[in-house]
C-alpha cells in the first residue's frame, strides 16, 4: 500500500471536496463539528474502545481517514485523525456501511 503525504491544509481541502461530492450523490448534508480537531490514534482508540493497533490497521486499510505526520528522516511517522472523520466512521458503522 502506498501513502501520499499531504499537508494539513491540502488534506482539509480534499476532505471538503469529498464531502461535497457525497452530499451531491447521497443527498445528505455533512456538518462539521464546531470543534473539529486533530486526534491521536490513542485518543481514537479510546473513543472506539479498541487498541491502538486496530486504529492503525483501519487507517492503513483505508477504512478510516487520517493524516500521516513524518517525524523526520529515518523516523517512524504518526497518524492524526480529524474528530469529524472519526465520528463519521462511527456513524457509518452504525448504519452498516
């Protein structure tokens, strides 16, 4: 699997475009949380009541949107998630998507 590293502003722009397309196709308005913030995988794991590795697996399989932060040359990157993406994931799981 390949990853494309985006800056946060590029990622947010992409998410907005995807949301707009979803609204057109599904006819469902997607509202952003007023407090949309970046979360760590540990915070997401606590919210989902799963282990951190499960969250990483969901991200790497493409089931959960995330931003990959690279800590520098030769260092392992970390993922950050928008709280709205996590809530959308939870909502879709409840609806059976």
